[in-house]
């Protein structure tokens, strides 16, 4: 392997050359079943015809002009996202980290506009929000932050799924302007909060005049069985961030806002050279249209339950399994021990999976998965876990 790339990734010993649906083929022609979707990115699978068509048609017309000018595809995509979410305005970026960076800047400016000179955002332990300086500070994982000090000021940290922790900060810190959480944690191990968690945050934010900000970069675009995960609860956030599944592999992020939050960022306060260019917005429009036309959001809910039921049956007698967790096609199997080596073992057997939080097998398969492919993933992962814990 060439050493001209910075050593930033612990790559697995494989390189893929082509894909179709939920399948991939490596440079040696070996076939794999993809239960990871590029980490919740390729919700429509690989080489989806609608994505291919959008890329080719738009690339043949116009790729980039900059945000100095109107971009019809960008406006059309913003119209769709606000209509689907019940929110008001969108800022487009190139990644999830950039979308979260925009949300953090928005919250700080919101606070300054209210006369708060040191605005603070409440974030949670076990979260992941990105790797820019502000977003890695917001992230609740010391491994991500180590070596990059001094970190950015202006964050207060509480445990995930702990409303009392948020209330405690509220009573002791009068600089708070927002709460930023994931509806379901991704890197944190597919932690699904109590049913009243998001509604409780909404009530606290309304009481104190804070912004409720949801990081839906991994949960959004149908992944959890609703178009956006907050739609499982009877709430609407003030700010929501999207990326990953929005572009099906084409880099795009979005910071969506409503009400007063939607008016905070004005000309000169934020921007992006590439954000929301004609090409990426054409693809994202194709993704949104396909999710709706093919009813893939409901399909994600159906498949996720099918897979959870399958794991519950196949691994019912395995004491090393602490818990099965899932919402739509965002699934986690927590073991009582570190299990990172399962990733390599699965790869050898033609299956792509992930392990996060050291002991959680994370599955994020594409929403276009067939019943047979879903059952195959359940069978293979169950066998892998059983063999691993009895070795």
C-alpha cells in the first residue's frame, strides 16, 4: 500500500470496485453484503439508477457557480426539506460536521443577539458531532478530543437521556442558549432514549428560551423508520442537522431551522463556497424523491423490526448479549465484552458490519434491502456472535 496518504484511517484490507444495491465487489471480484451503507450514507444502496441519472444529467449541464448567484436546485431541495420537516429555512454545507458547525454558530449568535456574552450549549456524554474544533469539543468522547487541546469554550456536558442533568445545568448556568443532542446515538452505541426525552428537552427549551438542536446526521432521511427521527415524538426542533443519507454518497450537509432560529444567520455571518451546488442538490432531490416514491421510510421500519425479531430468536440463549436495540434500520447488539475483531471476521465471510463503543455491533444496512438479504444479515451476524463468545 502506498504511503502517500496520511495515516488517518485504520483501513480494512479490502478495496471495492463496484456496487449494486446492497452488494459490493472488491478488486479481486469477491462479493460482499453491505450491512453498513458507508456508515449510514448509502440509504438507496450502491449505483441506484435515480442517483446515477441525476449525477449524469446535472454534470452535463452545470456543476458549480457559487452562492453568489441563485441555484434553482438548491431552492427546490430546501423547499422539499422544509415541507417534509415542518421547518422554515435551510443552509447547505458539504458535510455533517459543517452542518453542526453552522448550528453551533447559529446558537452562539442567537445568544449574543439576546445579550448573552458567553453563550453555552448543553451537549451529552457519548455523543458524536464531528471532527472540526467546535464539533469535536461538542462530542462526548475523550478519544476524539485528545491531543487537540485547547478545546473550544462554551459547552456544558450532561449524560445522555438525563433530563434532570439538563435541568441542573439550567439552574446553575444562565448563559445556556441551546441543547444539542442526537435522537439516537450513532457512534455512542445506538442508545435509544426514553420516550419522554425529546419532549422533555422541548419543554425545558421552551421554558428557558433555548434552542432545541437535533443532530440527525445519522438518524435522518428515513433511517429510523420516519423521514426524521424527531417525528417519532410529538416535537419539532428549532434546528436540525442532516448529511450522510441526504446525498447517498455525494457530499452534502444541511442545517435546517424554524422560527426565530431561521432568521439568525444573515448575509456575511456564514457561508460555503461549495455548499449546495447544483450537482449535489440534484442528487439529494433524487434521493428525497426516491425515498417517498418507493415508500422506503416505512420499509425501513418494517425491515428493522424484522431484523430485531430475528436476532431476538437466534440469540435468545446467548448470555453474552446484553441488549438488542434498534429504531428502523439503525440497529445495535450490545455484548458484555469488546468485540471489535468481529468486523474483520465478518469481512472474511463477505459481510460488512461495524463495531462501535467497543462492544456494540452496529448495523446500518441500506433501505432498499430485500427480505432475503435482511434475513441473511441476521443469520450471519448471529452465527458470528455465537462463535465469538464461545471461542
